C-alpha cells in the first residue's frame, strides 16, 4: 500500500510539473510574469525582451544570417535562403489579393535612403504588390520643420512623387509625435498659447503642402502608454489633451479630403490601451472634433498574437470610423528556422484574415516589405526576419500567409 501511494505521488508530481510548463509559442518569462517558466519538451524558453520570454521550437534547422547596412547603421538580418526553408508559391500579387478581398490597398512603408536600391525600388513600384506607400521618416517633425518656421519637404516629395508615378496611395506619417522632435520643440519651454500655435502651424503647413495628394494622415501618433495613461511629453505636459483636437482641426482645415487618423501600437487586442483609444475617439466625436480612423500598428512577435484582433477592430468600426493596420511586421528570435517561418506564415494569415473580416478595415501596410531594410534588428537585439521578403528580396512563406488571409 505504501509503495502504491509512493508511486501515485511520483505520478502526481510529474503531472503537476508537466501542467506547469508553457506550450510551444507560449510565454515563459518576463517582468511581471507569474506563470510557468519552463517549456514543454522540444522547445526552449527564449528571451525576447525584458517583459517577454517565449517557448520556441528547439529542433528546427536554422537559416543563414547576414548583415545589411542602412543609413549608416549595421543590422543583423536572416536571409532565410537555405534549401530546407519552404519558398513562396503564391501566384497573385499582394495588392491584387487585397483588392479582390474588397480592401483599398496592401501597402509598404519605405524610407528615402533605400530608394537608391534599384532592385528594391522595382518591387516597391509594382502596383500588383503594393497599392500604397508610407514614408517612414521624411514627413516627421525633425525632417519637415527642423527649425521654427523653416520647412523642408524634399524627402517627402520624393516618396509622394514615386507613389504618384506608380498610381499608389500615400499615408502621411505624421503630424504630432513625441519622438523625432527637433530640440527647438522638445526643449523650447513654450507656454500653452505658444505651443498650441506651433502645433497648429506645423500640422496646417505640412498637410497643406501635400493637399490632394494623400489618402490619409497619421495626425496623432502614439499618444498613450501601455497602461492606457497619456504619454507625458512636451505636448501633453503643456497642453494636456487639447493638443489632439488642435492638430486634428488644423489638418482638416488644411486638407478636407484627407482621412485623419490616430495611430498607436499595442491596441490590436483588448486591454487598457485599446480602451483608452476607444474612449478618446468617443470624446472627440462628442466634442465635434474630426476623426476618421484609427491605425493599428501591428508590431508583433511570432506565435504571440492577441486573440481578440478582429473583435477589437470591430469595436472601433462600430463607432463609425474606419481602421487600418498601418505598420505590420512579425519578428522572431534569430536565426530564423523552418518552424519559425511556418508560424510566421500562420500569424500573417491570422492578422490579414481579421482585417478582411471587418468591413471597415480598409487596408494593411507592412512596415517595409523586406528584412533588408527592417527596423527590427537595430531596435530589438537578436531579433529580426520580420517581413514577407527576406534580405535578398526573395519572397518568404509569410507572403503566402498574407495571400491566404485575403482569400480565406
């Protein structure tokens, strides 16, 4: 009897241990994480960032890793060009697939330094692949008004002219953001009256310059912290929340035909930040402030998508506005493996399917189409391979995931 009890105890301990392990692709660590910190057999708990560690497959073959240099900085990228990695087999362009699904566009971000890469530009200019372009940096405050009252539009004009030549739409990005501000704004110590005038002048001037040439503008970019509180920056600290309405009203007056958006990350699933954005939209509507859409950036990690993407998109469109996925990429811990690439394909399909299912989701923009110019490796150490094309401009399985999402 003692022996039986002992055996049962060992079995119970084993079952309890197994139950305490995270599944493949599940979370296994990070600041504030209170769940399992070990992974099921065949996977390894892998650090992603201080707030997130993930159980990744440990047996898949890895692809080669190379480096690319963009704007003077070197970043590590996965080439995903080994013989074992599956190739894309889709025979339809991404923008064609998007339009066939009733969407306005499938687009890509770009940036001026990479426009010297002729092979890259040839793909970017293919309107069967991309029906829309977002300039990554050349319309931000530091680029357009580096000193007060002195405006520069050359970089933005280059991107807009390229898109016009290709018959592609353009998203303006952006009017007001806490980052990439010239010091005269961030450290100007302006009072509320002066800063309100500065915001109004800046938004009015840049939106007026491209009047009639833009589908939409990210008028306000990233106003919230992840816990749903307002981000404390020079605008909020001086003007409280009024800077939002000041900028939106100035943009509407400058180009009545352009769609006006607020754009943010980590609002793709339900939670405090998404709720704060919903409440902001409701308040703006109640106050008669123009707001046409919300942009969901969509900077995801392979295997860790929010489960409520579609429901959350629907919550916003229920307010009578449109939504768009504006900066989509799905990164992984390098080196890329067949298993990671396969999961990435599924994740891209999931995101695209969610947008397809919501009538008011008008389009999707990937945050540059190739790993060669992705922002991820220089921002998230040891991570990358986030885009549908690899660093050699070859289509990855993720490409097929996008097509499948539109065709589901």
